């Protein structure tokens, strides 16, 4: 599962974002979703993300699509993504997720990342001033 990143920017989150996902079922179960699985978003861009979870998905053998729900700063974001790569280590699995193209979601991710970063910078500045 080789993946080539051609992203305009990616933001490595200082504090991982708690999120949840549900697997999208295919075949007879099309349109159905699995139960929710907790995860952490480690890195984010408007069109993809890197997440960590203890769940071992068979990403080497199957196309895995998931519905993701998370809050980067203040607004809940719900989107669909597809697993592009997988790495294991330290009792958890890290996945690279390619998000479906959706201009409204991409714009919301950008604005939420900007707001989150402004808060991080202000918090760091205030703590260093003390």
C-alpha cells in the first residue's frame, strides 16, 4: 500500500484530536455502518488525515471506507474517507486516510485548523510570558 502525498499543506496536531469512525459496509449491507470506534487524529489536511486506533483493520487486503466524526476546534465535522496505508507499533495502528472530495468540508477543515492554530499560538505565548 504505497501512497504518494501531493498535499498543499498538512498540520501535525500538537494535541491529538479525539475522534470516532464507523466502517461503511459494502454488498448486502450497503448504506449500513458498523458501531463507533474511538481513534485519535494525529495529522490533518483538507483532503486527508493520519489517525491512530487499537483496531487492526485488514487494509492490506480490502478497500476500507469509513465515516469520521470529529471536532478540530468548535464545529463538528462528518466526512467519509478511505484507508490508503497502515503501520503498526506500540499496541496500536496508524492509518493514512484519504477524504472524499467535498469543497464545503475542505473549507471547514481549513477554517477550523486556522482557529485551532491561533489558539495554540496564543496559549503558548501566554504560558511563555509567565
